[in-house]
C-alpha cells in the first residue's frame, strides 16, 4: 500500500470515529463500526480467520480458554494481540488482562484500544514480558503526522518486527518526556520548580517561594513554546507569501477593499495548518469590508475561517455549528487553533 493511500485511509477512519462515537454504546458496536475498519484500513483481511482471528485463545496459567479479542497472523506466525473495549471505556485499567495474554504467546506486539485511542505495547524492558507503558499511543481524533508515520509501519504490506522495535524504545521515552513536560507546564512539581529556581533564583528556596514560583514557570514555558511556534511560522510566511495584484479580491458591494499584510499572514497561516489535509491550491480567500474570508475551492458556501481585525481585539470565527469565536493577537497566533480549523475543513471536503 502506498503511503498516500494509507494516509487517506487513516484520515477517513478518523472522520468515522468523530461521526459515530456518540452513537456507539457497546463493545460489540465499537468493534464492528470502528476497530475492524481501522485494521482493514491498515491492509489486513479482517474476514480471513487465518490472518485476522477473532476470539483468539491465549491460555493463562491454570486458566484455560482465555480469549483475546483479535490476533493477527502473518507468515504463519502470531504477531499482534488486540484487546478491544467499548469507546465509552477508559483504557487505563484494562492493560493487565492484555499483560497476562502477552506472556503466554509468541506475539511481539499487543494493542489495547477502545476504537478511538490505540495503545501499542512490546517487551522493551524484559523479553517476553509486556511493558507496562505503551511505546506508542494514538488518538484518532487528534492525529499527528508523526503518529501516522508510525502507524504506517503497522500496515500489512510494511510490517517488519525489526523495523518497528528499532524505534520503539526511542518512541517510548520521547513520549514519556513529552508527557512529563506537559504535566510540568500545567502543574509544575516541587522538584521541577526547585531545579529551575536553582538556575535563575538567587533567594532562599523556602516553601512559600517555591509555591510563588510555580505559576511563573508555567507561564514561562507556555510563552517559550508560543514564541518558538510563531518564529517558525513567521519564517515560513516570509518565504512563501507574496501579494500580487491578482490576489486582491474586490468586495461584493463594489467598495474598494485593501487587503492588508496581516490578513495575508492569516491566510498563509491557515494554509500551513491545512497543508496535510487539502492541496494548497484549493485554499482561497475573499476580502471584504467587514472581515477576511478563507474558503475552500473559492466557494463562499465552503468558507472555513473568517478573520476579524478590530480596534478592540482580533478574532476568528469558525464555520462550525457554534460559530466559534477565538481571540488572537498576531496572525501567527491562529496556529494555536489548528485542530479546530482542521475539523472545520475536513467537514467541507
């Protein structure tokens, strides 16, 4: 399977999860509507019991007849065990069952899923013993490009144990570090706060001083990330955006409209956000006196974002059911709403 086709398949499954998740109430409906189509999108023949086996028997110790929901067989060898739960269930407390199954088989990988979130495990810490921490976690409603690349390795045509395990360790610890930093950004711990204070604070690290410093650290991390993102966007905009006479769109009322550089930056930022979803040539804009419109296929009925620059504040309006309005300061700040903008665009395709 070509990667372009794979990406299309996975994004279609992502849309399917969004559309169906509220209507699914049982484990069986989750399996049929979401989980089986997911593995079909990866190229597996879900109707071939020699390849995709439902209710696979994985005897555990003195317990006989223990079954895992699915098993994948490739080249006559068991490769992946899959434990499925209802989309309404959290996966946090369900890995122990899969842990028992893993130790009684020759499977190299195991997957715990509720149809929306997929957790991938292997045996990095101890051979033939499933790790307690997944090396890859993918939420289909919050897909990232890097995750799609890792999922591609699990597609039938590209499945290779050595290729996956060679990067699994790095993935695991990169994800753990990211989660750690995310937690510290939201709620700095005492140890982390003291560590930062030791480098920048000359006073005594009293209990009161540490507590006072926690919100400072949270704010500093947030600003640092935003500035880095804005720097990269600004650099991209400088090399990709140029305003020509042909770009300027007259206002439907016939009044003269001046398209500003800030509006063009907004347009370019939206294009960058949508670059993995739709061809850039399909993203257009129309300017008028009241707002700046970013739309799909130059069709006013398929507008995605309206950008407003006012004397009091700047904001965007999304073409969703709530007509969501989101404030920003600089045009590149719109990038912080990337996930919401992508969802709007996907509904217009």
